[in-house]
C-alpha cells in the first residue's frame, strides 16, 4: 500500500526569493515522501524584475500556479491593495492545491497575504528567516508572519531566541543557517563581461578591472524622501570616479522615486563608468558580487552574502537597521559626504575575512528533511 506524500507548497514572490531558495527546492524534490508544489506571485512573474519562470525552466523546476496580484504605482496604497488581492488569490490557489504545509520566507507584504490565507484555511505555515530585525514596515510584517506560522527556520541563534520570546514553541524552531549563504558557499560562478554590458544601459564597465556595485531600494516608511536619498548616493559614487554597476530598485512603495532619481541623473550627468542594470541571472550576480570592491546601498545581500564573501559593504540608511552583521559592514546616513567617506574607507580596507555568522553546512538538506518529517499542527498556543 502506497503512503500518501506530504504536499509541501513553496511560495516564490520575487527573483531573489527564487535564487535564495533554489538549493532548498532541489532538496525538496529529492524527498521521497514529499510532493513539491510551487506557486509564483508578486514580482516573480513581472519581466521587469527578473523572469523567474524562465530561470526555473532552465533549472528543470516546474511550478504549479501563477498568481497575478501586484498593482502598479509604487505607493503604499498599491502595496496594501496588493496584499488584499493576494489574500483572495492565494485562498483560491490553496483551495485547489490542498497543501499540507505552506512554506514562505522573509518579510515582504506579498508573504503576509499568503500566511493570512493559509491561517484561515487551517494550513500549517513554515517560515524561513523569521526573528530578524531590520527596521521599516518590513520588520513588522516579518514578526506578523512569525505569529501566523507554525514551523520556524531562523538563520541565526539571535533570531531564534526572538521567535521564542514571541511565544512560539521552541520545539518548532530550527536554526539551520541561511540558504542564500549556503548557495554562495557552494558556488563557483563567474560573471560575463559581455552579458553584463549587454543587459544594462549607460557607459560600459569592464568587470575585469576594479568596480563597485550599488543596490539601493526604496524604504517604505520614508516615501517622499527616497529620491533625495538616492541622489545623495548617486553623486557620492559619481564623484569617486570608480566604475559602478547600479541595479534598479525593487517593486516596493517608493520605487518610482528611486527610478526617477536614476533617470534624471543619467540624463543630466551622462555619467562615465556607470552601468545601470535591471536584473541578471543569480549566478551572474554572485559572480559580480565576488569580484566587486564594495557593495553600496541597502540590500540584504550586503548583510548576508557579503558576510561570507568578505566583500566590503557601505550600508546606507535605515532599511537594514538592527540586522546582525559581520565586520565587513560600515553604516552611514543619507548624506553625500559621509557616504563618499565610507566608500573611500572601505575601498582602502579591501576584502574582509570570511564570516560564518549566517552559514551552516547542509542548510537546505536539513530544512527539506524537517519539512518532510516534522509533525504538523494547525492550532497554535502562546508558550510562556
């Protein structure tokens, strides 16, 4: 008599979610007692933010459902309405797929709609990356997701302790490290000079020579100020004259402010040695990151991936406020002179020793095994 497989439904709402989860998805496919279901939504299905379905097809991973839920506008209103639309669409999807457990990661507003839908359908939720602190509305969303989740996979001990302090059952908190750092540790990717300069716009950047990467996303709690903050970074990087590869912002509220700052700067300054790129395949991004002299901006890649690589980071503003970081990160406010000074100091310092604060061996294999075997429950209790 055949044993019923456990339906594990994995949610992917952005390109970075996929890149940071690809090893885990492959491990879940290996589990004999697991039927892997994959649902795409959010910016994961928007071509301007990376063609996730194409990446998955290349990697031999199929998805079960695509959810159209993201409203345009780049405003807090669009984010709130997208969340509401997502609740409706994910409810229908879960009703059709009948998952035994839903897996989410991170702190994005699209994820909040997932866990609300699952909670009311009495479907257990497993949450990756809970317990982190980061400032802005994202931190509130992350903790709300934790309270609606049943199984927790924090990336570090401090975050695990916070989850327990929030009244979660310690028996369901498993600290196995960060899948994205495991991905970095197991990769030997190289970036293509030809591809990078084909994909982007602006002046060509020879990545065989020293360069920096800039990734500055909008801060949702600072809508109305994001353009000014981005302009400070643009001018600081431009004045230094070092070749720079600048990535366009994500889809959060304030994205139009950041994009407007970039477009206006390009038109008025016609900057030399600066390339603007929307997105690149995950392995190309890691190849770029490994060779870069410094990562500038407010991306979590500076906190996590760069910690293991030892890449110097200039972290600007409040978006990563409070996150556990290694010695490679230098924090600075939104001011051109202080940003420039921080970049100069990091470039002078050079590479840092590799940090393992987010790394554990076999992270994805451990999470996959736990998802396949852990006892599931739906009714939560606050644990004092």
